[in-house]
C-alpha cells in the first residue's frame, strides 16, 4: 500500500512527539531520584552585601522551636571554619531527624571582603568582631567610631533580632581553645568532650560579637578557636577533628550521634 506524503509527515510528527515525551519523563525521573538521594533540606538566602558588594549568604534548615546559629570567617584571615561549616551543612542535609525539631542557621563566610584579601578586617579596615553595641564597646579607628558602622556587622545584628537564636557558635583561629560568653559554660564543656580543644574563658573582647550576644543579650555563645595549623587540613580532615564537636552544639544537651 502506497502512503501519501501527508500521511508520512503526520506519522513522523507523532513519532517525534512520542520520543520527546519519553525523554522528558526520563529526565523527570532522573531529577527526582537525584533529589531523593541528596535531600535539599536547606534554603539559601542572601542577607546583604559587604562593602565591596560580595554577598553574605545564610543557609537555613529546619522549622523546630529551637534555633542554632553557626558562623565562620568573621575575621577574614581565619578561614578554616568555612569548609567546616560546609561539611556541617552536608551532614545535616542527610539528618532530617535533627532538622525536624530545630532550626539551624549557617553563615560560612561572615566577612567575604576580608576572606578575599586574607585580612582580619573588612575592606574599610574595620575589625567586624569589635563593631557591635556591647556594653564594653570601645570606639576607635580599627573598631569603628560607631557601633554597627559596617554593613557586615549590621547584617549579623539584624539576624539576631530576626531569629533570636538559642545558642551560637562563632568559629575563629588561632587560639586553640573553646571560649564562651554568656550562659554557655555547660555548652563549652559539652563541645570540648568531642574535640581536642580545651575550654578556656578568655573574657569578652570590647564590642565583640561574643560580648554583644553573650553579655548584652544573654545568648549562650561559643567562640571555637581552631589551631592555625588547621589551615593545612582538608575539609574532611577538619570534620574528623571538629565535626562531632559541632554536632554536640547542634544537639545540646543531648550527646551527638
């Protein structure tokens, strides 16, 4: 039987359309499988921008009644905490049980301009960790002549006001200890049980994030002072060394598992 040209064209169109549908379905199945394999339990939000217009991103997961804030690199030359927070994020994405009863906020880079320059301060030469309206604040060229003079410190100040965390961990270097401000002594010893760092009360620094959160707002806050040599470790090695300590902060007062 001889087919007309019109019939042949119509048959080809149907075949192409069927193949397209099959391809779409295949891609949808593949995408779904990938999503199930790596559950996206965190959303990303840009809180604002640094002096040089670099974004300061927040990763937020969970919806429970308890809120935990963990941040790194508020001093730009203390960068070992950043890969450590990304490993924490990766771990928590697989731990839905922890996110069901908690809200966890993670800021891997609180001072992106300082990280880009490898300097303690931001692009204006201000130590962000001395720029908060704590009761022990000191105005100076390095600390800023006004509290919250810098966009980066304003972002953290507003974050505390918005989310009102129950406890905070700020990751620093290189003093090799677990410092704390506010009612955080028990939390400090809980974290010290799972890493090689000793608890050492250094005292609230003038206008620091720890002084403001811990002493002014009475939020338990840990300053996790890693070693300078931790700069040489991979993210996996950092997690092996400090990961359970961070999990202890997340799960406090429970033991991490």
